[in-house]
């Protein structure tokens, strides 16, 4: 039987940005997982030589545990109001529900772009969800020029570069299947025409840049020197420290480990006046921004305090990442991404964008595409899988095996060596903008794996909406209206 055809890879840059005063003192994601700071998040590590497989496993969480991870208090379907007498009251211009990368960057943009005061509320601590579990990619190679998210991603990447000029390193995008060479060359041309720096590399040129790769002679690569990677934890720490610098002015406050329970609305005009948490009532004079990530699809009428039906079609999606520590024999000079990852993203979307929930078949389906990069500690991070499984965080041995086998096709050294909940919208676009029928409330959610890349541009868009400024890019493709049942 002939061997299966070898597929394409995208090789992209892998620099880490050291943000904030903590610099290298910040613990790595692995260290934080070991310490239990993020709670029961699965991870698989391969360590030392010979490698040992270590598994950070947790039991399947019950509804109370899931509630603590999300925005809810108690039963995620309803919530438990604390008495008005017991709640402490705080007055702010803007209240943001959700302390992921989107919520924190929206807060940052209000603080640096206006004189408004901001409060951020979350059931846990920053970086507890998709941001802390991801790979930190700020990549354009897997984006399509002219798509609705293209401008948002371009703007987000540019804002990251403006914020941290030192994060840039070279990167590229290699290919293994001869039949895909024409497609890759066309993609390089398309990216160049869209204003990106992209270069086609022959197999020999690729081998000189990435000697650890084995993709055969009839292959090539797309080289994107300006694609980047962030250390998400350090980036979040940098943003947090910047936000906290406004505390002495009385313009910023954090309410972590304090689940939001419901919105408080005016009996006169229906405007959102405050966010009720388990311990506080946080009034938002100008706006309330809901940036709750994977939990956005579980906001019910009780939380929104409305009789209208609100169905936000954001689905949690589980992935597995493998971390290899102290591994000799594999050295990457760039981030790597299988060219098929682009098709993998498109094919994994719901076939019917009007459907608000994935079918049982789609929930059972998982797709594997090769990605590889190194973190700021020099560890090798391999991926990746995508699977609809709700908030299940159990490690799947079969998927781990498939990731290993797939990575071994590209990195032969791995053949000798004996996870994480992103979110997504069915149409692949985030929801950003006012919520119809609920004045002063806005969504900023559903970014799937692109939240880090699009965080700063999303924050800019939200602040422009609230302040009535002219937008830098067209926000209509991300409108709530027509995409959520309200």
C-alpha cells in the first residue's frame, strides 16, 4: 500500500513578546496549569529524554464547576441573585463582563482613548479560558483577503505591532503535496496583492531555513516574514498592569471571582443600568460590554433580563495541544502551520450558518492539522485538534495519538519519541456591537481562535461605537442583528 500523500504546512514566525514589568519572571502556561491557577484545564506534556508523557487530567466538571468557570453563579441556566441589601454598589461609566483578552483590551481602549471609568467583572481571573490555553498566534497566512474578518485581523495585527515593535520575527508557510503547489503559489500572489509580504520558497530553500522539516523534494512553502506570535500570558499581564495604572485616578476597578448574575434594566426605557454580580451591583452609565467568550451562547432571559428570545450561536470547541519540554534534536526557526489548516478552519464551520447549535455528528467530529512552534522557554508546542464537545475538558488519547502521528510526518525526530476550549460562530465571524432591544448593552464575543489577533481592533471598534466616533473599519459584518435570534 503506498504511503498517504504528504500535505502542506504553513511556517510562520514565533517570537514572544515580553510585556509589562514582570518580563521573564512570569510563569509559563505549563507552570500555571501545574499550580492549578486555571483550575481543571487538560494538558499533555512530553518531557526530558527519553521523553515521559505527563498528563494533567481532571474529572469531568459538574454544572457547578462549569458555572464557576463562566459568568454564572450556581446553575448556569439561571443564576442566584444576591439581595439588594447585601450587594455593594459601584458607579462606573462602562462595565465589562468577561476578563479574557477581549474584555481586558476593551477596558484598555476606554482607559487610554477616553476619560471614562471602567469596571471589569469575571467569575474567575484573567486568562482562565481560551486566551490562556492558546498558542498566541498573530498570523495572517490562514486569513483570506476580502473576507469579512480580514480587515479586523489586519487592524488587530497592526495595533499589536504598534504596541510592541519587538515582537516581530521571520516566519513562513511550507507545503508538502505537489498537487497543492499551484494553490500555494496563487495564495502567495493573493497575499502580496492584499498588501502582505509573502514569498514562495522552493523545497531546497525551505530545507535551508528549517532543516528539521521533512516534506520531500516536490514541495514548497509560503514565507510570511511579518507574521508574529505573542506570549499570551505576558501580553495579558502587560495589558492588566496598564489598566491598573488608572486605579489611583479612580477610573479602573476589577471584580474577579465575582460571577455576573444578570443585567439590571431601567423600568422606564429598558436601558441597561448595571450588572448584578454575586456580591456587587456595578452601574454602567454609558455602556455594558458582554465579552464572555464561550459562555456567550448560554446567556438566557434571566441573565439578560428580557422577555425577548436571545440565541447567541457561539459554540465552545475543545482542542488538544502537546507540550514537549527539554527536547533535543528538534529546532524550529519559525512557527509552522500546515497549509491544510486553512481548509481545516473552513470545513469545520457549521454547514448551515442559520443553525445555532452543532449537530450530534458535528460534536463527535474532530479534525487534526499540524502546527508547531516554540514558546519563550524553548519548549516545543504541537497541535492541533478541534472538536465540538461542550465544556468537556477530558484528554482524548485517540486525538493525542493522531496529533503525534501527524507531527511525525513533518518532523521525523518525533517518530523516535516513544488541551482548552476555544469558541466559534457558525459563520466564522465574531459578534461585535449593540444588542437590539437592550439599550446600552453590547456584545464582543465569538472570535474563535482569532481572539488574540483581533483583540485590539475589536476594542477599538467597541469604544468607537460607545463614543460615537467614526469607525476605522466597517463593523456591519459583525452586527448582532440578523445573526442572533432577538
